[in-house]
């Protein structure tokens, strides 16, 4: 894994979100981390070669849940007021 967690870091969530285009594809896992020191957020990416067997087993379930939740939130969101 390319990223490190300090003792003050807290993983808020991790989710699978694949991407693809003509002739390529990628299956990263995204990790949202918050620092307990200052509340700063950062997003880290775990590429397939760095994923554990458990991450690979859960990948499809995580992606389906992520897509479903994103759709549910988007479908209930109200349009923003014009600036």
C-alpha cells in the first residue's frame, strides 16, 4: 500500500469505484481519511496490485453498494439555488 495512517488518522469509509475507457480499465479502492488533529480530509487510492485478498473478494459488493447509495442520494437531492 502506498499510503500510511498516522495514529491521529481515522478511516471514514472505503469504497470500490471502477473506471474504464476504450482499451483500459481500473478497479481502485478509494479511502476517505480524516485527521483527528485538524479535521482535514484526504482521499487515498489503493490500486489492484496493493489490494488484499479480502479487498478483492469484497470489491463487487462494495461497488454495488456505492453505486446504489450514490443513486439514492442523487435522486433525492434538490437543485441548488442560482447564485
